[in-house]
């Protein structure tokens, strides 16, 4: 089976592809972490043993299997083994609170939880469902040892090949706007992701570092396509910028999917330019706003191309900016991918022409089946055009420029309405971070007796001696009258999700009092 055959196939089960690579590339390394490497032949055999054990436990076709652990080879084996068993991989957001993890476990309906010691320690002492069997992926006291639980060497599971629309995995939303929802993605959706990535240059010689958690779609859109293409995946348990650079140099990494905050931290490593990164072919980003100036710095100093992808775990449509080919469009997130349709609609659901600002909706081959067990929530994010075609509401506000490049304005929920005017926090954040003294900035709306809402800036200083009042005055001098920031607050770091999204809800909760004269604020 060749890469071209995989890319051209309308649908091909992942488990079939992995077997073919094992037969073709047996001794080559498929998967690695900080302590071990696994060949393609061994990967195939280990996945069989996990799948056979799950079937021995009575796990049925399309039944969810929960996984809650840091990145490591056993975590990947659990995920892939669940797929080969004909089950649905349900990686839980293991960095969430213990109560939230248990809520996700209950929502998934899984009767098996594969976890590590870190997660076992966090949920210790909390009520745990009696019908759920715990398997310790690291052979710790978190559960039954994984090495003993797996089926015997040479075991083969019953073959349960999926139909294209069958559920592949459940990805839980970040929960930044409330309780996490389980996003059900199909085998066909995953195959489409892989096809698109392979066309982008993944092959046998590809080596990818996965430095974000395997429960994140951001990670899976590089992890799964790399394996689909026959390449090598290197898992980082926890990201650190210098460690990433050292691993890149040692492993001769060719591709990486990173979130913008990771790029920023990597580029800030003092001796970044001393690392040999010449093996890189392409770097990608997604999941959070990627400032134009940072894209420019990556293009200038880091070999290989750069793309910035915009989309949702739920699907909808995806746009991609090929940054190295469009240096004058770094303020955008590119154009819709082939076969993807994006529209801009107003508050009443009417389509808007190019140049008009509104909510983004999208249709493509990579749309979720729906939210697990929440048909009402699924309907809330659906929009249908005049022909009855289904779209997913992205929840973001944007517009298309004259060349068809998408410009993101902000999350709809983060837009500030002050004195009847719409204010997009990203515009204000961009103005703040243009100042050398500001390392990071987030702007949120807080209550105002005069305006209803007013912008508050929360900043991390690059220069600790900088005067926050001067920063605010400088930013406001460049902003329109209706955009001006009312107050500024300095913090040591911004609250972020594990994949780098700023948790603005936490900032609103923390600083949501009237900003006219609260303690600790600096006013212009």
C-alpha cells in the first residue's frame, strides 16, 4: 500500500493502514517517547494485544473507551488499541479538575479507564464508579498494571472494521465556556484529515513531535496523519521550549504542530539561533490567534514553511494560511481548504457579502457527527443554507478580504459592546503587544455604569520596570475613541488551557468588578 493509494482512497480504516505499514516498514521506528522507541512491527503487535484485551473485557463495537494520561507510548497504544478493537477512543482532558475528569468519564459511558499515576493520584478519594475498571498505563498503583492486563503476546483481536460514518473518537471540548461536551468524530472525518495532511507532504521520512496532549484535536491532527503516512511520532510528556529544540535537533524533526504560545516561548529561547533546525520542512499552528509579527519572526529565523490553520474540533470548515507564500497576508488565517465552504452570516442567519463582519459558519467533509448524548446542543451549533446543506457555527466573528482571505475579529462571546459599539478585543491586544514592554495581553469586557461594558487589559510585562500607565496611554493613542481601554492590570502570567488558549472567562471572573476605581488597577 503506497502513500498515494491512501491519499486517493475515499475511505480506508486506520487499522488497515497501520497493518500495511507494519508489513512494509517493520523495523523502522513508528513511535517514541522520552524512555522508549517502538518499531512498526512491534506497534502493530502491541495494538493487537490492547484490542484483544478490550474485547476480552466485553467492550462492544462503537463502545467508548476512556483514556486519561500524559503523553507516552502506552497512552498512544491505548488510543490505537481502542480503535482496532472497534471501540471509540475517548481521551479525557486529564489536565482538568478531578471532578471534571470524572464527569467526562460518566458522560462517555466507558466501562474501562486507562490512566497513569498522576491521574490516579488526583482522583484518589473521590467517589469512583464501581462498574469502571481502572488500568494503569504506567504499571503504577493507579489500577491494574497495563503490562499484565494486555492480552498475551501474539494475541489477535476479532476484526471489526468500521463503516465511514461510525464513531472514531470522542474529543471533549476545553470547557472554557462551561461543562465540556463530547465531540463525536467519525472514521471518515479522521481519514479526510489524514488525506489532507499527506497531500501537504507527510511520508515515510516524516518525523513529528507531539508536544500537546493526545486528548486535544490539535495533537491528533498531526499524530494520526503521521502514522497514516508511515512516519515517526515522538511524544513529549510535557512541553518546554528548550526541550523541544533539543529534541528537534536530535531527532531531525521534519514537521511540527504547535500552538502560538509555544512558538512564542520557543522563539524567546536566548540561543534559539544556535540550534540546527535545517531538517524542518513545515511547521503548522492552530487553536489560538497567531500574531502577524510572530509569524514573521518564525518565517525569518526557523527553516521550512509555515502554515496557520483555522477551524474547530467540531468540524465546520477549515481555512489555511500558507504563510511563506503569502507574507503580505500574515494578519489573516488564509483561505478555505479545497472542498470546504465558509460563509459569513448576520444575527438573523442571513448570508453577508464579502467585506461584511459577521459570524462564521462552515461546511466540509470533516464535520462532527454531533455532541455525545446532547442532541439539543448539537442543534444549537447547526445552520442550514437555502439548499438544506448543513453547516457548523464556528462561534467566531470575521470577514473575508478582497482576495478571499479570512480575517478573524474575535470570538463572538468575547466581543465587547460598549456604549452600543462593538469592540473586538483582538484589535486592542494587537496594539498592546506592539509595545516592546508587553510580552502578552488579553482584553476582556467588564461592567461599566456609564457604558454597560468597557475594555480591561490584563498584561504580562516583558520589562518589569515598565510603567503600566504609560503602556495604556500609548495604546489608547493608537486606538479609536470607542475602542479605548479603561484600565490595565499587570499579572505574572495569563491563565491558559493546556493547548494555549487564554481563559478569558477566568479573567472576567477575577477582574469583573466595576473598573472605575478597583484596587490594583492602573487607569490612564
